[in-house]
């Protein structure tokens, strides 16, 4: 595991290296010049970067701005260090650039090590989840089981077990979104085969959320630009996990993973598809996903009532959502209300 340390002082480079080597498998790579560090970062994905405000060929803030433009480094955690004392504007600017930690020199080794271990623990956790999901892919990559086959069901249950270890709320969200997706599909008069596929595939369309760092998932305020990159990357992360399983149901789940954050008006992500370019499965899950999220408590807001959630959905008809599917939510209100009441054990007011 590499960590880039960028500082114009040899003593600082030596000190950070000594601390970082206390962490198993950690290898610090030191730079005095901004250009050398940026060139290295273009080819290596470090666990995190330590950046001093004073570096050769620029300053730390400019370095972070330039680093964020390097492909794949927009969300790399940064520990920012400075010899300036009580520099409120500097601190504010650093956090506007989504630094993970801001430390004043002389560095307290214990404080730095705590921040470093927090980043490394989150990194190892994500890698462990990915490894487990990759192993599941190897077990289910042969054959073409049907939507209801035992192999497919067992693989999905195993994925959900992994997701629950990362964040139990993911599974709760998926369970509700899956039921809502089926209700919408029935209201739209899809075929029995399509409804069966949706019923199974929609249980794992958001599995890519295991790739979102826990710190980001638990944000209580508005996400910064780097955190938004981490959040939006989950759609493609889920697709990568699912696309390796060449079965009909996993291909359906892959479509859902890739397209449930596309918007009907073409301003969504990751590919800015619009209208009928978005597969019907993605358009259905987009409504179900948002409705499920609105009905549940999040770190930054309380759960909404079904009436309020549907009001928000309807306000986005033709913008975020396919008007046909929004209409299906309206005409299928009785079944949706029943699902919500059963899920939460309370009236869907």
C-alpha cells in the first residue's frame, strides 16, 4: 500500500516515513517537487496523500487542485499539513478541497497515526468487500441459471450478507426498493417474465454502495465535490461487480446498476442517457430507489411520509423520472401503500 508524501523539508519527509512504516504493508513514497508527485500519481493509486502547504514548484492547495484533475484521483484522501498557526482561511480552503485531515506542524505523531489508520482501515475494509464479491463472481460465473434458480438466489443472498456487513441500511433500502419496483412493473403491465426478472435483480442493483467510504456514507451535510465523485462512482462499481456473472438475471441487475441514476431529461449519471435511451428496468428502479430512500431516515434528514415522498416524485416527472412510471406510482398507490405499511409496520400516511 503506497502513500505519497509531498513536502519541501527533508526532516518532514523522514518523520512521516518513520510513522507510516509502523503500519503493516505501508510504503511511503516521498517527493519535494509538485511535478514529480503529480507524474507519479498519474500511474499509481495511493491509499492516501500527505501534502504540505509548502512544496517545491507551488503550494499544497494548488497541488490538491491539480491532483483532483488526474484521472482516478478526484476522491483520494488527503492529509494536509502546514506550519501556519491558526490560519482560519487556509483551513477553510483546505476543507473546501475535501481534505481528510488538517494538521499543524510540528506534527503530533500519535494524531497523524490515528488519521492514517482510519484511512487505511476504510481502505482495507473496501478491498475485503471487493474480494468477497469477486469470489462470489467466480462461483457463479459458469452456467446460465434462471431467475429463480437456487444458484442465483444463493449468490444474491451472499452478496446481501456482504453488503449488510458494510452497512445494514443498504439491505433495508434494497428490500423496499425491490418490492416497489415489482409493484410498478405490474402497474405498467410488463410480462410475467419481466416482472420475475425485476423481482430478483432489483434486490442487488445498488450493491455498488459497498464501494462508498463509510465516512462519505455517513455525511450529515452536503457532500463536497470529491465525495460526490465517490458517491456517483457506486453505479459503475455495482455494474463491474455484476457484469462478471454471465447469467440472465445478473445481466438484468447490471442494467439496473448502470442506469438507476440516469435522469429522464439526460442530466443524470454515469452516461447522461435520456428518455427511451434509459432501459425500462432502469427507469422503473429510478423511481423505486428514490421513493425507498425518501421513506427512510438518512444521516442528514428524517424519513418522509409516503404522501410527501410521492409529492417529490411527481414534482420530478419528466425531469428525473419517466412520466409513465410516475403515473404508475399514482395509479398503484393502494399496493404501494400496503407495501410501505408492511415494511415499516406503520400507516403509510
